[in-house]
C-alpha cells in the first residue's frame, strides 16, 4: 500500500508546474483581436485606394432647392447607399419618388422630416427597405481606420455632419447647419464622398481630419454637442 501511494504521488503532476495547452479566455480574446487587426491591415495594404460605385444625385436633382429638397440630405443619402448595397439601378425619377416616399414616412412617424439623428435615419432605412439587424451597423466614435476598414470591405457609410464646418466651396452661403452624406472611399489623405448637398458632390474629397472633426449627428440645442456616429450598410448574404 505504501509503495502504491508513493507511485501515485509520483505520477500526479504539481499544479504549479502544469500549464494547459488550451488558451484562457483572456488569451483567446487577445489572439482574436490581434488576428482581426492583422486581417484589417492586410485588407488596407491590398487596397490603398477605394472608391465604391455608389450612384449619385444631389438632394435637389432638378436644381430646385425649395421644400422638401432643401432638407432632403438624410433621405438622399439613405437612398444612394441602399441602392448601391442592393445593386439596383437608380434613375433620377426613381430617386425623386424614393425621396417623397421617405419624407411621407418621416412625417407619419416623426411628425417632421427636416432633421433626423443617426438612430432615426437607421430606423427609416430599415423600415422602408426591409433590412434586418445584420444588414447594417451603427458605429459610435469611429476612428479613421474604422471607416477605412468598412470601406475596404465594400460597405457604404452614411454619416452626419455640422455642415458649416466642412468648408465645401460649392455650398450656398455658409452651408447647411446640419448635413448628411455618403462616404464611399478613401485615398492616402482624403475620404471620398457623394456629398448630396451640391450638384458637384459626386466623388467630392475631404481631408480625413476635416470629416472626422465635423462629424456630429443632430442635436436639438447645439450641433457641436451631437454625437459622432455613422451607419454602415452591409451587403446582404443570402
């Protein structure tokens, strides 16, 4: 019996000396994060410049800046981004029809259509185009790299801004107090947009820092207090 106990003791590993080959939760999280960063870096290395084929119409496609067109930047951005993602043709007449449809929906659901924050814009997108929760993502406080990673994967981005901070020379007077547009690409120094606030807005470029600094969603008191959020629309995989 003593011999058996000695043998058993000798075969039992000391827990202090034993290390499992199975990664801990913390190690797995770290490994996954490192792998995700590596993959994203490889995507960007392969695609130093991106310009998605998002269709373009200004929010006033007939150069009529009366209502509702003057306040249709949210609707226009939603339509352009969705039609790109769904790979559907978009004529000017269809675009105008869609703007009217979204305006009517907003009046019915929000009591107004002039200004929507990013969550309301996402709700409008989902309700009118039958998107599911997996078809889009809201990102708060995105970094430049976050936006570039999404674009490199072919995802169009709808983003809100304090329009007068953008410095677009083609805006009338000082520009819109609140604005929304589609971010569709990037190069080494700029984001490429479809800025619906001007007829010259197709492929309009903004320096990274200009766009990031001016990014604010609607705020009832002060646009500068509006959060930095974007909507990323992802192609549906059936």
